[in-house]
């Protein structure tokens, strides 16, 4: 048992693409769509990116039998080839929701057997050549045998 745990916990990073799943215990995450833009909003409320905005449609599927999945908009972050981390921008999410309504909520509770999506907004540096989306969370019982692979999986954004 110890050898299995050591072998799986030493697993390296994995790079996947849009619409590929990240497995986290009884939950599945995936980035289903990506939009890159220089601005969000319209008129007086329009905001310009300091680099470029990366809007990711993020999906959470609860495959558990009995447990809801509670998560918030900081579940994912972007990281580039230089190791720079970019967090989701709640103010820009709210602005995006005014022109393109989506499931905006500060916290999500995904019921058993359901799927929820939201839009995450990252302001990536203009010189980010290879940005990735990564998820965070606690290591749960179902993550033990794959060594917490969810935390080592990168979604190639472009």
C-alpha cells in the first residue's frame, strides 16, 4: 500500500486541452470555452486589460452519490510559462455579467448529479506566451490513489 501511495504521489504534471476533464475526488472540472479580448464591458463601464483578458468558461460536475460540492470563483487560477500567477478578477466577472449574463455567484453549491458553469476572468500579462489554467482544492479521499493529480494538471489555454 505504501509503495502504491509513493508511486502515485510522485506523478508529475499533466497538460491537457480545452474540454478535457480534471478529476478531483467525485468531481470533474473542465474549461469548455476560451475568449481572449482587450476589453470587457461597454461605454463608460468598459475596462481595458493591462495585458489581455482571458475569459474561461469553467464547468463543475458533481459525480458524488450523496455530497454537494461547494466551491467559489477562486477555484482556478492562470499561470504562464514564466511562473506568473493570475487570479480570477471578481470585479471584471461582475462587469462581464452585465453585458453577457452567466451564472455569477460568489459561492456555488453544486448538487449531486448536476453540472454548473461560470465565467472566470484573468488579466494575463501581454507577454504570456503559454498560459495554463490550474485548479486548487483540498486533497480528498478519492485523490489519494492518483497523488492529487488535479493540483498538477494544467489546461493549455492557447
